[in-house]
C-alpha cells in the first residue's frame, strides 16, 4: 500500500486555519480519499492533556524551555500513535500545526534558537509533511479576530511576540520553498480554499 499524503496547515492565530482544514477535508472526501484531521498540540489522549497544560492562561510561570519540551513531547506521541500509523495505512493526514510551529513560536518567539529544531528531529522521527500551507496574515489582524476572553496563554502574548513568530514563518517559507506554500489569508474564504485545492490537485496527480 502506498504511503499516505501528509498535509500541515500553519500560520498566525486567527488566520483561518481551522476553516480551511475543514474545507480541505471535504474536498478530499469527495475525491475519494480517506482524510484524517488532527491537531497540535494534541491528537492523542496524552497530547490533549499536555495541550491543556501548555495553553492554560494560569500557567504564567512556565519557562520557555519547559514549553518547548512539552510541545515536543506531545508531538512525539502524536507521530508514534496517530500520524505514522495513518500514513502507513495509506490515509491522508491533515494536521493543524506541526513542527514549524515549534520552530517559530519557541525558536523565534521565545528566542531558543537551534535547539528547537534539534529536539524536534527526535520528536518527528523522520515524519515530515509532504506539503505545508502557510496562512499569511498580519498578526495584529489575526489577534483581533479572537475575543480576549477566549484567548489562551499563547494567544495572550504581546503583539511583539507574535510579530517575531510571523518573521520566523517568513524565514521558513524562504528556507523550504519545495514544501511550504505561502497563502495570502487576507482574501475571502473561497479564494483561499481554491488556491489550496489547486495545489493539492497537482500533488495528487504526481503521486
């Protein structure tokens, strides 16, 4: 059985990732592909427990290194328990955030640098996306779309942090043009979904 397709969606909070993921899954289903939708941090019972710890707005004392290692731990479990087995079954996996998020949020936003990539090489165990859609939207616009009372610990960070994260995303797009596809997320939902769909159709024809 052929290995499944691994798709990840990245971008600032409030950039429309969740909406586009649902649209993409329906598109793949109509094309006859089994599409598993999952998220990070999370995707497993252990990962969801870790997610609760990371995003709890009361955990203001969390150290940057602790944060990074928790994300990596959740990812290692996610890859081993869900993502790799699904891909080996030939399923398509659509993941809301993956390793790129750690690189930009902890590597750039928390200024942890190269150690984030090193740790996560072990967490992903060689399992990298076939294609990553980067939803490009000014962080201040994305942040304004989420009510403050609904924002988690990461979303509540100051705009300077989110701007640094966005800078990290722009750097990754330049570093990995063969994998990361930048998408202008300021457009309408239908315009964005059409562009994503076109890229996926080309990828499916090549497989």
